[in-house]
């Protein structure tokens, strides 16, 4: 099993969680074309919700727009999803959904204020929250208020919270899973170009046993300082260190700049990043160089093969109906995609494991804890939200599976096997795949 972290390392990783959320929650678009005809939607329309019934109060809190992080598309997608489910799928058991948004403004005090506002209201749950600032206080406020956070994009504090129900390991989990796509393709000397934070230095140390289990080694780290204009220096540093593969735990702007520099230098290095950092248009703009980039994510590309994931056209239609530019087909990223999945999960779990005519905070948590093997159209393996899978010292990893994605020059290609966060960190390479993925 993965080794335990010291308290000191956990505290430091919590700080990494702040910035690592930035490059995961930024979202990702993808395009995986298929000549196979799309199957009929597995979520047929059933009509509108009943406005005469008591509405279900949900919320989403995150940073909308700021110089350091902007997740407005995540919020716009939550709004669009609520509209779609109210209009087409009878809300939750016939009850309409109301959604309250709170902007944490990339400020710890504002983030805590949003959490208190929600806890002090008649809200029964949140959907697809991303708390990147004041994370410990925010997690404590929600836990004390017993307000469930459904499909949260977790930071390290959330990964220990009893009210956090995530479908992945958040920014830290995505960073860990940047190594296997390189290691499995024969890379032996890995380098990291990461955010400019003292705590970023802990990540290679935690990943070292996994990297060594492949007979590989970590050869260096560069931090991208704020205001940097010379991004070629990081590529040259990796080459000077003898690296053959580079992991990129960076925000979207910095990651793109580093890759542009790599392209301009004509480097032979391969790269690994979060699928959450790049849209399909971003990747396509790199031309042939894009073949040197590998990606991972908890969800498949939203414009993936509709024969494999028949729900995708429905999600695209529901989100694009908003008219928002960032929610049109090829622009939809993984963060807004997760907003739709969150609404679906809340509806499905309350209708199948709870009482949709008696939705309270207590009944939501009871239903989330009781839910087993929830079917999500194959987007993720059957999900039991309250499963506690220890990964390092975090126990709220209910879905340890990540997609391994590459680019063939025209489209994203999804690997046949999923990556297991738990097994890879333990140094196990040959593990059983989930029963349905």
C-alpha cells in the first residue's frame, strides 16, 4: 500500500492542493471522432419539473473570474445543467432545482464567507464545488454544517472531509497520474516543471517510489516564477538534466507557454499534463508537436466516441443550449462536464437511495452514504460515493480511476486501460480493471 505521509508533508501538500486545483479544475475539451453511429440517448426526456412542488436548493461556490484562477465555465455549466434537468428530466423526483452561486473571489475570507452563507441557508447540498483558497477553513465549515458536497473537485483538505463526495483525487491525484503515461511508454528520466511554490518540491518525493518501481528516476524540478517571459529556460533545463519526459503541474496559461517554448525549440522531450488544462482547440494548435503530449483525467473527453459513451451528445446538447461560448461543443472542458455529472448524480442518488419528497441535509448525506454502484453511463466505473480508499493519508478517494489519453494528430485517443491512482502509487503495475469503464 502507499506509504503514509508525515503531518508536516500533509500540511505542505494542502498548500499544493491550492495551486494544483488550478490546473485540474481549469477544465479540458477533447475530440475523439468515430465513424460509428451514435446510439440513442440513455437519458430520454421525461418532461418538466412540477413548479408547484417545494424546490430543491443546491449551491456552487468557487472563484468565478480572477487574475490567478477563473472557473466561470464551471458555474455556467452548473446553471445550464440545472435548467436542462428541470426542463427535460423532471428535476429531482418532480421537484425543480434552484441553484445559488457564490463567488469566492480567490480570497480565503470570501471563500469562508461563501461557505457560511450556504451553511446558514436552507441549502441541502452543493454540486461541483472547487475551493482553492482558505481550504481548511472552508472544509471545516461545510463539515460542521453537515452540507454534502456532491462531485466536488477536491483539494487535500477535502480528501479527508466526511461530507466531500468526489469522483477523483483532485489536483494532487492528477499530478500523481502524470507519471504513469510516461513511464508506461518507456521513459526513464522524468523532470517536473511546476508552480512556483516551496511545497511543489514534495510531490516528486511522494512520487519517487512509483517512479522507481518502473526502473526510472526523477532528475530535476523547475518552478515557473510569476511574470516569467522566458519559458524556453525550463525546456533547456530539462534537457540539460538528461530528461526524456516532463510532467507539467501548472496553470493553463503557464502550461501552454511552456509547451509553446518546447515546440519552438524543436525538443524531442515528451510531456504529461492534466487533460483539464487543455481544450481540443489548444491541442490541435500545436500541430504535429501535440503527439508528444500525454494527458490524464477522471472523465473521458466530452466529445469522445458516442458509440462508447452514448450520453455524450446529450451532455453537449444540454450545456450548449445555454448559448455560452465556452459551453459549445468543442469548447466544453472537463470542469463544466463535471457540473452536468454532478447534477445527474444528485438526482439519481436521491431518487434511488433516498426520498425525493423529503430532501434535507440529513437525508442527502444518508442517501450519499447508502448509494452503491451508481451507473454513470460508463463515464466512470460504478460509483459508491462513500467508499473510503486510502491513498497516502487521504481516505475520500471513492474513484481512483483515471483515463490515459493521447493525441494522434487529429483527435484525442483514449487508452484501453484505466490508470489506478491507488495501485500506481503503491508501485503495482498489473492490476485488474474495473468491471465497467
